[in-house]
C-alpha cells in the first residue's frame, strides 16, 4: 500500500502542475472515527475518477477544496475531501527536525498514531512526498 500511495501522491503533484499547493491524505477504513471537520459543505466526491486526478484538481490554489486533508480507503478510493484534521499531539511520535516542516507535516505525523489509521501522507514543494505510520516517517522522497 505504501508504494501505491507514493505513486498516487507523485502523480497528483505532477498533474497539478505549477499551481500545486500541497496535499495531505489519511488512509483508513471509511467507518474510522477521525478528529476531522469538513472545511466545506456539500462536497461531491468523484466516485469513478482516479483518486490521483481528483487530488490534483483540488490541490491548486484556485480550487476551493485545496486546504485540509483528504480521506482514502485502504484501496485508495477517495471518501472525504477538504477536512480540517486535528489529531492529538503524540509524545511518542518521532519528529524529523533535520528539515523545516509545518502544520501539514505534524498533522500527518501525529495523525498516523491514531488507532485504525493505516497511513498518513503528504506531498509538498519543500518536503516532497512523506508517508507516516505509527508516529514515524516510513518513506521520504524529495521530488
């Protein structure tokens, strides 16, 4: 699942082009209770569209859904978009302080410690693609 998520985030970033603002995702079962609140109401989730394409479309500054995290199922289907994600701070999470990071990085890192969250991932211009599991980076690649 990690390699598929890395590939999806990489494609989303490439497809978004120069307008790419970054993206954050949470991978879990659809019934998992998450500390999220929708940033926008009445969001229509594209059912049949490739998730990387959907993420690319919303990961542009001109798109009203570019902020927040997006929720994916274990088979990487998009089930929620533009969610404010506020996981509790984890004292056991391993923060990589060898580089600059921001709120999206910490939300994904801390969010990966939540029970039933399988993975969290981000793609940003400054950090590239980073995947988190159980409070630590398990993949990092600058693109």
